[in-house]
């Protein structure tokens, strides 16, 4: 559950776009992305990043 709707939207959109691009999204991937978003929240103040910046960081992680 995300307290910031921009973080939730960007995360969900990145996962959907990755799946549409052919990346297999399963429970493990979702768990790893949730951990990554949590790490980002500890590193950045996510409230000051816009959706596009959050989306770009998550898509980059999914592509790696």
C-alpha cells in the first residue's frame, strides 16, 4: 500500500508497461520492486519527485 498516490501510480504503470514489453511479471518481481521502492523512499524524498521520475527509476530497475 502506497501513501503517496504518485508512487503507487508510477509503480503500477511501470509494472504494466514492462509486462507489455515482454518482461515476465510475477510475485517475485513485484516483491523485488516493492523492496526497491522502499529503498528509494529511504534514499530520496519521494514526495518531491514527480510521477515520471519515479516511473523512470522503476522501469530502469525492471529493465536491468
